[in-house]
C-alpha cells in the first residue's frame, strides 16, 4: 500500500462505528477524516460469516480490492469495512463494485478525470 496503513486500535474502530456509515448488501463502510496524510484501513469480518478459512478469504479479498484501487482514494481518512454474509459468496467483481460504490458515496474517491479508469 502506497500511502495507507492498517487500522488496529480498538478505540479507533469504536469511534468509527459511532459515525454514520454507508451500506449495501455486501458491505458496510465507515469513514472519518484523520489528521494525517495517510489512510488507515481496518476490516471486520464476524464469526457469523463462517470458520476462520472463510473469514480470512473475505479479509484478503477486501484488502486486495483496496490495494488495487488505492490510487483512487483521497488521502487522510480512517476507513473500516465490515463484511456482511453475502460477501462470502460474492465473486470478486461484485465485491469490488460494492466496495467502490460505498467509497464513492462516502466521498472517499477522487473525482474521476481519467477516462481509462472508468466509472464506479
């Protein structure tokens, strides 16, 4: 990740959960400005979604979606992504579309000025 780090502190997760989030059938995304020029990303996958192998697969996919699209995100945000049950069975394209749609609704994506990147 170029300008991002992992979000690991519980009190920051709790602060983000109290903010308003964006949701769709696959994910819930909470975002809040931080006072740095880097993004911090945290991913939450509950035990309800399956055993450890399943949860880790969902976590890896969400991390990879962020990594591939990192240059589209505005810097200076704390982001928490919570996976819902449907995320387990979604293919990578659906999950990517859902993630970027939520990020766009939350105002995390840079305005699309490059036609090669496509739209959300």
